[in-house]
C-alpha cells in the first residue's frame, strides 16, 4: 500500500455524498452538515483541485417538506418528492458555497443523456466548461423524469458514470460506514477491514453475494460496482465514512482513511484504449503541419484554422481521425461539429465560426480532452 492516499495526488475528483449524511438520516436537509461539506470542498478547491459533487438527498428533503414519514413505493410520488426536494437541496448548497465565494451549478442527468453520443458530448463539454470557470458542479439524477424504479444507491452508480464522463482521477464515496470488511463485523469479531484492494476484484463482489452479508445489507455492493466502473477509465475509488472529521481535507493531505480500491490502468491508457479500440472512426480531418505540431508536440486542441479538408460524413460527437495530406494518422478524437459544418469553417480563425455558422458550439474542432495522439 502506498504511504499516502491516492487523493493527495488527484487533481480532478468526484465526491459522492450519501443522503443520510446531509439529511440527518432522512429528516430533511441538515444545513450544518452541508456547511461542513462545502467548507471542506472549498479547501480542496483552494488547493487547486477540481471538485464535482454528486449529492443525494432530494427525495428525503421532499418527503420532509411534504410531511411524509415513510418513503412512498409509487414512482410518481418519489418523482414528486424529488422535484420538491431538489429546490431546497440546491438552495442550501448555493448559500453554503457563497460563504466561501464559490459559485455552484446544478446538473441533472438521465441514463439517456449518457447513452446518446451527442447528449454525452454536450454534458461533458458543459462540465469541463464549468470546471474551467472555477464553478462547483452539483450533479444528480433527474429523478423527476426517469421511468425506471428509483432505488437507493443509484447515486453510487451516477458518481462512477460522472467519473468516467470527465475522466476524474478519483471518486470518493462518502457513506455512513467506515469502509469495506471481509465479513459482517457485527457477527464476526474476526472480520478484517479492507484497507486497499483492486477495483473489480471478484472477491469483493463475492463478499456482497450472500443474503446476510454485511456489505450487501450495508449498501456496499453498489459502491463496489461503482468502483469497478470508475476504474474502467483509470480512476481510483475511496469508500469512507462521512462521519470522520474533516475527512476530505485529511484525504487530500495524504492520510489513509477508509477503503481504497485501485484502478489497474492509468487514466491516459484507459482513455487511449477506449478511443482507439471501442469506437468506430466515422470520418477523417486533413490537418496542416502547424496543427500536427500543436497536437503532437504541445498538447493543444485542434482548431478549425489548422484543418484543410474533410473526408467522409459524420455527426457531432463522432470519432474522427486526424491525418496529414499523405494519409498518415497522427491523432483521433471526438469532433465538436458535424462534417457539413466542419467543411464550412475549414482554415477559419475561431472568431469567425459564429458568423459562418450562426452560432458556436465550441472554439475547437476537437478539444484536447477528447483527443489521443497516435503518432508523434
């Protein structure tokens, strides 16, 4: 095990806070708890880390406002509670972050937003823009419109999906448990705490396989699966108790707390494999020598001014290959403009895009975060 927490070196972090930690176990929003979390996030932000918050609590707050003492089974009532509670949840975060001179934003996602390529690239672009602006995005599932049953633990999965979406270095899942044990410590006095393990290790899921397992009844199976998903893009996961004092600050300082589940591959290698192997190239952009140097030597984005031709037909968000005039591939990435629009802005400076197209999605044809280098 490393001498310091993986969070110390992480620059982009998704923090998922469970409902019980901000609603006083379902009694409604605990404003003091939210103030505590925002203070810790502000400290990490000030230290130069980018933080994305995935927060549960909307349904619990809605239930409190409606005077309901038990969670309804009807999906439409859960959706109504989420709609009402979301107002209070966002207001509480906005006020608390303002005390630290930070802006927060609300992002509501559905599975469809992430399954559709165009909506996926739009969500990704919006989140990166918010982070570049120094804003704290607060992400939640859009419970008011989802058609699947709303289940406790869904936000563990959402935290992993957002981690994948923005290629975060780490996911922190804050819960009311101290971390993972190999068996139920309430029944087995010899139960061992799992300090570190490999994300995706089948043994972790086996721990949660029995009907009486501690991790299963404690909701840990969703966290184990979330860590496995986060690891697919190279992110490490820390599962830790939110009741630990200053837990985020201590993790960022390098202290080992909770359970660390490590990804086998780096973010770059996982991203490169995904772009290189999992998506079909839909077209090609011929780029000039200056653009090749900008991409391969300086790590820049591909701008329209460096593109000289378009080969094939593609949509915004498709994977395209960047080639020279001899057909040699230097890079590939997710394109911000359809082929028809790309042809119209070839060799054009960024400031002319809006005049030519009537609007501007992005300044870049391919942002550096959506691009991998094939040849240098």
